[in-house]
C-alpha cells in the first residue's frame, strides 16, 4: 500500500474511534522537509463541526492512532493543529523489494474503474504539414492516455480528420493551380489558398503518378479530383509523421462520414424538438446562451450551408454514441472561445457539463542561438513538426514538449535539446538509467548478483533514504498527472529521481568489501532502474543502456 494512503487510513480510523466521525483525510507533503514526510490539516477542517480547538482535535487524533503508528518514527502537532508525520526508516527500506517485485506494474492503480475516455488531439487540418504545436499536442495527448490507462481508465486516442468543407476545396484549387503550371499552363493559386512549397511537392507527385490525365477536365472537376488525391497524400504523411513520433491512434475519424449520413441534421432536429432553435436573418440559430455561452450561435447559414459548429456537435455526439463516457479534447490557443459553444450544445442534447472537457495547448516558441525561429523553409508560414523531430531526435522532442504546463507557452531551445550533457534534461534522465545498467554489469563481473533476500535494512545512508523516498513518490505522481490531466509533473519527477540517484552514486560505492551492503545497494539500483524505465515508458522515451 502507498504510504500516503496508509497514513490516511490510519487517521480515518483514529477519527472514527475518537469522534465517531468519518471525513475525507487529505495527506500532503509539508512545506519544509524538517517538519516530516507527510502532513494533514484535517483537524483544522473539523474545528467548526466539532466545536473544538483544532489543536485539541489533532492531539485526540494522535492519541487514538494506537499500535499502527509503529511505522511512524515521529508524529508532531505544530501550529494551530497541523499533524506532521515522519515515517520510520524501516518502512522506506522495505519498499525497495516491493518496487522490484511490482516491476513494470509499479505505479498501476484501479481508481479509473475502466471508465471510458475519448481523448482527441492534434486533429490538424489535412491541408498542410503538422506544425510544432501539433508536436506538443501529440506528445501530450499520447502521454495522457498512457497515464489514464495506468490508473485504470479505458482511454483511447482519436484523430478527427476535417476532410470536408471550404478548406478542402481550397486545397484542391491550390494543388490544381500548381499542377497546371507544371504542365505549362499557368494558373494562379487563389488569394486565400495554400502557398507553401509543400503544395508544389504535392502537384509534382500527382503529375509524376498521373501525367496530364486531369489537364482537360473542367476546372471544378479537376479541383475536386485533385482535392481528394491531395487529401489522401496529406493524411498518409500525417499518419507517418505521427507514427514515427511513436503516436498511434485507435481511431481516425473522418468528418465526411458524419455528412454522408446527415448526422449533423439529426442534431438540428433534436434541438428543434426541444425548442432550442430559431430563425433570424434567414439563418437557423441555436439558443446556446441559455447554456452558458456568451451568445447564440448559427447552425445553418442563410445560404443553407451547415456551419462547422453544427457538424462538431454531431461529431461529439457520435463519440458518446460509441460508448465513451467522458470526452477530452486538446485544442490550440486560437480555439479558446469555441469551448463554451460546444459545451452548451452538448448540455442541450442531454449530456452533463463535466463529461466534455477541453485543455488548451499554448504556443510553442522555437529558439536557436537564443533567437526565435520564425518559420519553416518548406511550409512557408509554420515550423514543421517533422523538421524539429528530425533535428533534435524523438526522445528529446517528446521530453521537451511535455516539460511545461499546457496553459503556459513553451520555449523550446533547439540547441539545448541536442546537447549530450547534464544540461539537457532528457539526457540527464537517460544517463542515470545507463549509469545504473553499467554499475549492475560491473557488479556482476565481480561476482555480485541481484539478491531479493538481501538485508535492505543496511540502506541507512542519507542519500540512500532520500533516493528510496523519491522512488516511492512514483505512484502518487502518476495519480496526480491523471487526476489533473497534466503531464509535466512526470518529466520533472524523473529529473528528481535522476538527481537523487546521482547524489547517491557520488557518495556511496555499490561494489564494496562488505558483500551484504553491496547486495542491498544492488537492490536499490534495480528499484531505481525500474522506476526510470516505467516513467520513460509512459513518456515513450527510450531507456538506453549505454551513452
């Protein structure tokens, strides 16, 4: 059992004995390490209910801890009623074997209760290359799903393909213009079309594969045909770039499937039946302001065209129809104003507000030599995801893109990501793993094998206990990431583990003249290796054995 859970259980039992009262007990880390390993403010929260001074409540709780507190080296009451607990050294020592025994399952939990979650992320328009914000979203979404499944959810990755509508028509017109120009018949790309060199690349590929097959078609027909072909090529490229980045989706959902079965018009009929629509200026409006949106929204334009909003409602309803209980979308910073209207629509058709959630992924600033890198050479107005990944490597890219809170802009230092030194955080973590493997190999060469029956009570040095304590935080870190839907806690934690290990290794030899102590330290190495591997596996980052 996790020590914080154990402490919460013991205090809950003490409360029941002392006051015949049950309440949620929150266990936290004290603001200062000198106060203890864990703390709770439960006594302060009960003062009004029990009409007793919180310090007196705290004293009564401690008195009723009973024999179970033998695992506590020290329990103190500080300030107005804070209960601070220092865990016995023997408890920390015993957990080393537990970590090893749990193996890749260390950190697993079941509190997700197989609740079905759909996590949609990236979902970039298939009209151009994926950019660096897509790279951040891809790494974040992928890791979030892994974290959710680690604690017992049934979470899946989904990509929404916007393969219908105006942007696809513009893609077809842009590629068609470049295609005809390659055939010696100059055509201008539409003013609002796509101008990047990748459009020329697409046109060249299509010319190579099909020759002048489309040259004599009517303009509209040629644009439609080339839009379809270009779309499939762009989607194949997106899938390859993401797969190479170690991101694979369970579902690639096409917008066109909704339109083909008129699912979006079914949504309109549902809203009409609930008297939640009205006509104004020739358009059909949804009364979204009744559900927390800033104003009402158009579903069908005066020209009779369904809006993207209307289709998006149908798409999210389709997710619920497929059995998902909670939806999470990762959107870019320019979509913040769109959240309330989609939430309003889903509430209107019968879903609880908390079952639809959006996380905004802020902008990425790419830096080289301390200067902002403004655009890609090939895409024209973006920095391509693939360019960055190829330059710095998959491991560094994924680690750097999940290091900061989603709602904070990310400064990505390209030069730092390429460094092979302790300054580079991913190198620092991977080097800790490689060093552990190297030490274990050295120990084996000197006749020392891992012995799970070793006397781990010999692990008494300050650096040993500090490392063990840090290893024990792994399950709590995983749970925190999953509960808050924030991935940045995990890479930060792995850097702390690496730091604790390097400190231990700097002050303590593993292979010593004391064979029993050496065996105990071998166990500590193996537990450290396992935690690093488990964390890097969730991040889908390699754990090299040599560096």
